[in-house]
């Protein structure tokens, strides 16, 4: 049933010209070189260290690995992470 729901939301997004990340509650990830990452629509911090950040998202856990990672500008829906970004991926 969620597949049908997402399919309808996808069509709704296309018809009304609304970004899919907004309608489908998908994370929006912007990477700036290897020095910063910006995540919108996250669901909270699971783990944080200077080498690893794990965030909850609608697609599963977002894993960011690197060096000297620092959380910046944290809010309910968005977060900036500075440092030497080495790897970004999802764990489902």
C-alpha cells in the first residue's frame, strides 16, 4: 500500500510542479566539495563523533564518514556538517 501512496504523491508532485523531496519527505543532500554537507528533511541524529555521523531519514540511516566532522546549524529539519568529508551513503 505505501507504494501506491508514493506513486500518487509522485504524480501529484508532477502535476502541481512541487519538488518531490517536499511531497515524498525525502532527504535533500547538498555536498560542497569535500568540506561541507547540508542535509534537509532529516529525522534526527543517531550517532556523532569526529569521524562518523549517522542521521535518521525517511530512506534509512544516512552515514557520513570523514575527519574532524563538526555539526553546525542544527535545526529540526536541517543540519550542516563541516570537516573533511570522505564518504556518504545510506544504510537501509
